[in-house]
C-alpha cells in the first residue's frame, strides 16, 4: 500500500511542477495532495475522498491540457483502487 501512496504522490507532484499546466489546476492538485497526506483529517478513506472530490471539480476545466487531464484521471483511478483495497 505504501508503494501505491508514493506513486500517487509522485504523479501529483509531476502535475504541480509542470509549468505548462494552468496555475488554478496546479493549485487544486496541490490542495488534493495536501488533503491526501494530511493525517489530521482522519482515516485514509476520508483523505482519499477529499482528494478525489477536489480532482473531480477540475477534471472538466477547459483550460486543462489533454495530457494533464489523462494524468488527473490516472491519479483518481489510483486513489479509487487504493480505497477499494482498503475495504
């Protein structure tokens, strides 16, 4: 499970550091990453839900480059699979 969490964080970090991605999208991904890693929010499932919620809000942003949208979908997919394994 730790391996998957690291992969998710790395993917989000790639988006955050990509200067071709609009700032509002990078900020939303940073917020999702912060929520995902914030243990004060509680259980891993709660943190996953918070992150997925933020990413869902930006997924249809018309300013998002197509490759970034694919990366965000990939992150959401990994988060959902992590939630499924947790149950």
